[in-house]
C-alpha cells in the first residue's frame, strides 16, 4: 500500500488538480499548466492569453463604457466568470510564496505575464537565453558510447526549452539535425537513411525508431562476433594441444619480471655469489700441479726443454733433424694446448649484460604487442563497417526490386 508521502499522490499529479509550482523548473510547469487550462475550457486559456472579457454599452455620446453588472445577460455573465475560473486555477497551482507574488493581480492574464517576467525575464533576457540554447542546438552531437535514448532525451530537452522561449523548429529541421549529430561509426546508416528516406516528410519518431533498431542489431552482432572469436581461439588452442599466451599474459609476465628485478637485495646476492664462484675457480698447471699458471707457462717444463735442447745439440745431424722435427711437433702441441687454455679462460656473460639483453628484447616484444593490438582493433572496425555496408547494400537492392 502506498504511503502518504508517496510522490505518486502529491498535489499536481492528478488530472483534476492543477500542476503544483513552488518556484522550481518553471518551463516544465508552464507547459503542464497550459495544457491543464486548455483541458478545463479552451475559452479559459483564451482569457489567460488575451485578457478578461468586459461587457460594454454606449453612452449618450455613443462611446463605449463598461456595462453595469445588473444589466449583464447570461452569456455575458458566463464570459466574465471565465477570468475568475482561470485565476482560481492559477492560485490553486501556486505555493504560498508564489501566491503572495501575484496576489495583487486582477486578471489571469496579468498573473501569467508576471510569472513569465519573473522566471523567463524580459524580452532582452529571453533573447539571451534563446541565443545560448540555440548554440547548444547547433553544436549538439551524440557523445561517445552514449545510448540513443539518452541522446534523444538531451535533444528533446533543448528543443522544448527553446519552444517555451518562443523558438520553434520544424520536423524536417529536427530530423536533419539528429542525422548530422550521429558519430562516424553510424555513417553507413546515415547514408542509407539519406538515400532512401525523404527527410522533409520523415517523422522524427520513425527516425528514432530506425536508429534504435540499428543500434540493437549492431550490439547483437558485436556480441555474436565476440563469442565467435572466443570459440575460434579456444578451438585453436585445443587443436594445438598448448595454450598460446595473449597480450594480457605477456603483460603479466613482464610485470612479474620487473617486480623481481626491483628487489635489489636479491640482485646483490646473485652478483656476490658469482664473484665468489669466480674467486674459487683457481687455475692449476697440468705439468707441475701448482696453482697460479697454465702448462705453457710452467717453469719446470721450460727447464726440461732447455736440458733436452743441450743434450741433442751434440748428436749427429740426422739425429738433430729428427729431434728438430719432434721439437716442432712438441711446440705445435704446446701451442694448441695453450690455445685451448686461452679459450677456457674466456669468461661467461655477466649478469648486467644478460639483464640488458633481456630488457631490450622485452621492450621490443611489448612494442610488437601494442602494434598487434592496434591492428586487431582496426581490423574489427573495418569488419563491422563492411558488414554494415553489405546490409545497406542488401536493403537498397530490396528497395530497387520493389520499385
């Protein structure tokens, strides 16, 4: 059961009671009050607009003078009473503050005009308001991600406000303005309407209904396309037997990697561990088993070489030649061993080098991911525009066949 404070039962919401005015939203009250007075009796509204009726008579000089009330006939009495009925309806619609503002007025026309001056201003103020709202009308555009209902409500508010101030627009002007206000995503629909419909006779309600239908179909098509893409991606992953990482997964991996390397303590520990490992790896000679040098630099091996050279110097030329060949072979072997040792001395890449290389690869991967996402978005826009153009083409073909 509705309570007493329920707004449905407030004064001004009944067809037998005048709309209530407390000083707020005058344009809304003015429109409702005009309809209410016309519904009571259209002659009452004429009295509000033109002023009260006063019976006249001729004097001895043939001049019009007010006719005494005792001489009024029934028709004249009824016409005079219309002003009282209009004043009563207006007084019943005003709160105490607004009533005191117009209580000294003697006609409904005077009450109506005084309220207009107070809340709409003089003619100069009206012109200023008309200019401001006209500019809003001229710059009116459908906002991004705005529904058709919301757009049409904003448009109607501007048009109704201008209408209350005396500035009106024809149906064709409003239809053309709404079509021009549609965003670029609606270009196929706008082109189809302009080519198929006659904008001079197209009712604005039919236009809004057509736009709403197109919006609903586009939303359903987008949802179906999204579901289809998800299903195709899932089918591809199942057929490959492995999951392919998308942009969100790559971004999450990058965030975790950056978070890991922000822990400078762990990074220092890794460096200290590597330095300690390098310190522990001491070079040992294979000849004398002494640390600190390699075999090619071993002093014991050099002494043995010198002794061998002195011993073989006194031998025959044939032995000398054989020894030289063996010595050359030994030298070549020692040089090969030395080269192997030099290769073993080449150190692994440092941590900073690995980190910089990975960071460079990661930045390049992120750039490629952003470019891929942008291309996917453009592809979707082109696909939607293509579908809309195909639908428009089919509609035009049907129109042509019907002619």
